[in-house]
């Protein structure tokens, strides 16, 4: 069964956000998978959303996140 996650995405500046599902791959060595429970947006994110600064679209805003580690992959010693 393929794992999926959801994200709030905007397709172009000043357009409504849409909730989309994306596949989640398994973690590899020295990675962790975090289930984001909250993400804040900053003034730069707002400028991107309003189209006042270049930002690739579709886009996912928010980089100040809080979450729970759900999976890890450690290197063998």
C-alpha cells in the first residue's frame, strides 16, 4: 500500500489553496519522516502568495514547522 500525505497548495498568486495528496516514499539512511502538525507562514510567504516576489507555482508555503517523527532509518555501525 502506498503511503500518502496531504498539503495545502496554491496554483498561482492570489488563488485559493487546494488540499492535495502526494505519495510518501520510505525513508533511507540518516533520514526521518515527520508528520507536520502545524506550519507558520512568514511575511516572505505572504509576499510570494500575493505575487510580490518570484516563487514557483504550484507552491506550498510555510517553513516554520512543528511535527512528530513517524519513521527513521539509521545507519548500521
